[in-house]
C-alpha cells in the first residue's frame, strides 16, 4: 500500500502527459522520489501504464477502472488489465468520471481481490462518509468547484478536509484520507497534513507547470 | 486504411485476451496474415495496444475512444492516447459500449483529424443508415441478439447485411460495411462477402476457440 | 414522514399500473389503509402523480427524482415538479435507476429542502452503510438478484436485512430501513419486521397479482 | 401530426413553468392559437401533461421518453404513460437529454407504434442527416452553443438550417425540419421558414419573457 504521507499526481488526459510525455513526468518524479525519499505516485492513462511501469520505480496507478469482471465488455477498463500492465493501484470515481454507488462498491471489492491499491474520490463531507463505509484503502476529497483552480482546498475550505478526516475515521479508521483541488505548493501540502490528511492528489499544478521539477521539489518540502 | 476484404478481431475484455495473452493472439494473426496475405486486424484493450504494436505488423485497433480532446477527462480514452500508443484505428459505439449520436459524430470527426481508421458499430438497418450519414471509414452491423451466439448473422439474418449494404451505399458509397455476430468459419465469411460486406468483425469465435489457428485459417479461407 | 411499519408499493412502469390503472391500485390501497389503519404508500409514474393525489389519502410517492434544481434540464424529473404535482415523497436510486454517489447526495439534500420524504434504495450491506452516511429518511435494501423473483429476501437472505439494520443504525439511528425483493405475503412482512426493518418495498407481488385485494390484506396482516 | 409551420415551446424544468405555471403558459398559447389560427404546441414536464391536456386544445408534448416498453423500469419515462396522460407527441434526444443512437431508433419506433408525434433534436448538419435516416416525423436542429443565448441560430448560423433542410430532404423528404437556439421574435421565425424550416423550437425566449403574450404574438407574426 502507498506509504504515507504521499503525493499522488493524476495526469488526466492532458496533451502534456500523453504517451512519451507521461513517461517524462513519471521519470522526473522517480528521480525526485529516490533522491528525497518522499512517497510519490503517478496515475496515467491506460495506454501509458506499461511504458511507465517498465521505466520507473514509483507506484504507477490507473486513472480509472470499470466495475467489471473479464468477459464481453468491449472498450471498458478491466481491473485485471491495468494489473497485467503493471499498475499497482487505481483511482476510482474521480469527479470527472463519477460512478454509481453500487459500481463504486464493485470497484473497491475488485481492487481488493486483485490487491490493487485504490483511492476513491469524493466531493464533500457527506460523500466522504458514504465512501468510508465501503472501507477503501484511501479516499480523496476534492470539492469540484476548486479543481483546476488557483486556490488550494486547504486554503479555500480547510474544514472540508478536517471534517472529512474526522467523519471518515469515525466510520473506519483504516481508511486513508487524501485531499485535492488547487493544491500547488509545499505550504498547501503541509497544511493538508496538519488538517489530518495522509497526502494530496493533484494534477494541473504539476502537469501544466513551466518548471515541474521546481514545483515538485516545493510540494515535497511540505511532506 | 484497412485493406478489404478484412477480418477484424475484437478481443473485448476476455480473460483469454488480456495482457500477454492478447499479444499471443496478435502474433498468431500476424503470422497467418504474412503467410496468406489476408487482411487481418485486431482490436485490443488500451493497456495492451503498445505491446502489440511493438511486436506485430498487422493493424492494431483500440476497442473504443471517448468523444474528447486533450484536457481534464480523468480515466476516459483519449483518441490522441491510442494514437500515441501506436493504434492505427479504433472501434466506435460497439454494442457493449454505445454512445450518444452527437458523441459518435465527435468520435468520427476526431478519428479523421488524427488519421485513425474507424469502424462504427450499428445494430440494425436503421442505425446503419443513420451512421452512414456521418461518413465513417467503416461501419459494422451486428444484431445484438446474435452476438456471442452460435448462429452467424449471415445465416440467421442475411437480409440485415444486404439491406445495410444497400442502404449505406445509397447514402455514402465510400463507407465500408462489415458485419458481425456469431461469425465462426470460412463459410460465414464467404457468405458475408457475397452479401456485399467488406469483411467481418468477430470476437468469441476466435478468442474462445480451442484451436485458434485452425479457426483463423478457416475464416481466412472464406475471404 | 411515513408512519412505520409501512408497506410501500412501487408500481414501476408496468402496463397494469399506467394511467387509470395506477389510480385503481392507489384507490384499493386507500380503502384498505383506511379500513385497517395500516400505513401504506404508493410510488407511481410522474404522469400519474397528480391524478392519484387528487383521489386518494395515502401518501403518493414519485419513483425517481433527478439531482437538479429548476432550470434547463429538458425531460429530467425536477424535485419541485413532483412536489407541485402533490407527491409527498420519492424513491431514489432504485436498482433499475441507479445514480452516482454525488447525485444521490444531491437528491437527498434536495428532498430535505423540499420536505419530500425519501427512500434511497441499496443493494447490499456495504451500500446500505454508505447511504446511511448521507442520513436519508429511509433506505430500502434490495438484493438485485431477488427482485421480481419468487423467494422473499427475508427467506433467501435474512442476514442482509438484519446486518443492514445493524450497520445503518450504527451510523445514523434516525435512518429508517425497509427491505424488498420477492416480498409477497404477510409472513414475509412479519419476518422483515422481526429482522428489524421498518417496513417493506414491493412491486410485482401486488401489481401482477390476480387478486390484489387478497394479497394486500395478507401483506397488511404481517404488520 | 403537427400542422406546419409550427412554433413548439419547450418549457424545460424552469421554475416559471412547473405545475400551475406550466398550465398558465399553455392556456395563453391556446388562446393565441385559437385567435390567430397559428399552429402552436407546448412540451411540458411529465407531471404536468394531464393537467395541460385537460385544459387546452393545442397539442401537448412530453419533453422526453425513454427507450422502453412496459415493465420493470422504475422511474423512467414510459411512452405509454405520456400517451395515457394525453400527450400527442414528444421531444426525443434534446441537447440536455441526449440518447444513444440505438435508443433514438427505439424511441422513434415506439412513437410510431403509439401514434405519438415526435421531434428528434440534433446538433449539427451531420447529426441531422443521421437522424433523418431514421425517418422521424420531425427533427429540430439546435447548435448547443446558441441554446439559451441572445442570438438566433437563423442569424448566427443560417447555413446550419438550410444545409440541414437540404441534407434531410435528400435522405427522406417526409421528415419535417424545425430549428432552434436563440429564437426570440417574429423576424427569427420568418427567417427560419425562408431557410426551409417547417417551424421553430424554443424555450427561454418565451418562458423567461416579461410579457409572454407580446413575445408570442411577435413570434406568430413571423409564421
């Protein structure tokens, strides 16, 4: 399972993180992780999982799995397939890819069966509590209105983090809690951890940065 | 573009066609294509595209793309990503992964922009006509009730093939027409071509076969 | 709020319960409720809500609401609209109409805002716990594989009821718990209540019955 | 079938058009239709169909139907139900409620079976052609980016109307073509008809107007 505190980077389907460009980012994170000892992980597009896995040591995640078992599901993301490609975990229910509650339950169960680490995304305290009841490894609370924005959730709405942590731990203390949305620097990471989070989930703040190494080093400084 | 008449194999998310097992099938098809000169193509899971592309010469397709451009679309299938992984084409709107009409239009347009060959699946004569109006490279008509079954569409419902071909060519004669559902042997392939089809799309008939080479050789004999 | 123990009938989109036929069933339940004092409620199609409300005294529910506020949502079910038509409550997330977790949260919140009673359907103990965390008025646990079948959940899987009740009450003791799937007679109702449920949700057992009055009287006898 | 040229008002789920407020608008249109002889129709929420039908003579449409037959489809919109409530027609595939191509085909077929008039919405010339191939009574082309805006499609993009008309008639001359998006006054209606359309589909321009009678009279003047 992910070592905490952790910084998880979701590269989405950004042009700057497709194909070999995803690998470039993964390699940079790999170098920094091994240099600093920080716990870093990257979630990439399914087409890029294997290439990243073959070239870096940090945990590579899928961005999504579908609630299916092997069979006739043309074009859907099979949990066994991301595992076979070398992913050690997956995001589930990202705000850009929300699932039905019964399907989240299936995805969590399937991840556990396959020993895939998993981070279920939630959008507020209420849904964090709901997801905690499914006992995933991690959940990541991200207010949708702050995603991709300039203000970190830890500044704009610190209570959503601390209250999610409290509510989640009351339901299942083994569920790790990450937070995300607008996280950009070491100060945001530090604050997240002070608020009780086990780490952060972020995307554009790194992928779109002019100097990714600088941003990553700053983020790591907050761990 | 795919050389016709063509046999396209969709390996779905079958256990027997995930990860290295997908590559095994691709290699077998590659050997037979080069030996016989037949036009064969394979559609694989996104996680397996690159591995197949690096090891075979036959066209490798994605099973699906989502109607998106690069950006914030966590966990969806970016057309650019399957292209970057080396796919030369994609299925669109498979009966197990149906899309909204406006989204099929976007997928066809995006495929053309990226020079990705594309096969849009339809389920009857009416939807074949509708899709023909979008002028895709190919469409593949597959009656859902026959998919995965023991009786070939060319036997159970030959009119759906011939009438789709007629209707499609009347709307846009440049659209290739494949047919599928229950296709299992050379006789079925031969009949499909006699009915005016440019080839067949099939899945379980090969993937689940005990002796895939034998089945593939028989299918090829019908071209 | 619904008086418990309660029998809630969901008439789905059965031909036998569309238009005036829905009203017939509602009237029969109304007569029996007033005669026996039993707490009965009916969920009908949106087109039939007003007609039922105008003609019966038992609570009339919608079968579904969408997670929206007034605005540009052509063809979706506005919570305000079912309220305006006279419904006093609604089902949410029925197994035939599942919603994303963030959307269930919105539907529960919107129901509370509009003072609409609400019953959120779940499919197992895990999802019952998850939904309990959203603190709805009621949830109704229904194993999908038993819905519409001949064996009552209370016979086939009594633990799913008792364990859901326990798990739900641990998270929020104010959440009422119904159960459903295969419930057909008074014995099933009695067992449901013994297992800790506040009532039952059923459909075909009444709608499809040859002698609905007889079935309803039997069900009521179990309260 | 709708008499053309026609003005069809979709009241969406606007607060100003829910419950009795929908009826108010329907009555105003009814008065103006009978006074001027203009062909007017209104599409309302399912909960409001019966009330409108009982009080006005103009055609009342549903805003949506789902691709289903009677049965176990809790909370979905059954074509038979809107028919039983008195609707004479329905919108299908509105840009706010898009459907899969196979499902549009089912909705068109089901509408024909039930003798429900139907208007299938499209978003550009390509999808208009595709839908024409399904031979619906009408289609309504509405560029999504102009919906609810201040500039009429007939001004912003007249070619989309004339080209859709041409393309549709080439595929099936019996399909009526409406246009919509930003239509607000008689000049827009007149232009639509000059461009070959059989009428217009509009929403906010009337529902949100301060003086609806004035706006409707102006629109009618363009017929």
